[in-house]
């Protein structure tokens, strides 16, 4: 039984929409995490004198961020990225599989 060409076009449009949504979410999350990384990496050096007024475990905040905090923030960013990308990829694949099942004949 031949398939309707309009079904193929509609399936392709749904797939392109799903890809665009996935890419937009991925790009937005990456930019946000890069901004956090830049703020902790560059911001602590640029504002070191101002941050020295605050203390963490008896050490000036600027020293703590340079010695420990920036590394912890980087590890946290990596963990958040991996967790969130896994969720976004699952959502994309679930939507893609749903569209494939609806487009395929019974």
C-alpha cells in the first residue's frame, strides 16, 4: 500500500521542528553554563580585592575561589551539563520515536 506523500512531508516537518527545539534548548543551556564559568573564572580575578573582604572557612573569598571554588564550580557545571543533556536527548528521542510510530503504517 503506497504511503501518502503529504504524510512524509508532515513527518519531515515535525522532525525538523523537534531538531530545532532540541538545538535551541541545547544552545541556551550551553550559553548559560559558559556565562557562569566566565563569571567564576574571570570575575574572581577581576574583583579579587573586593571579594577579599568576605571570608570562607577563614580564608578570603578571592583566595578560596582561586584555590578551590573555581574547580568546584567547573565540576558542577560539567555535572549539570551531562544531566541536562541526557534529559534533553531523551525528550528528543522520545518525540522522534513517537513521530516515527505515527508515520509508519500499522
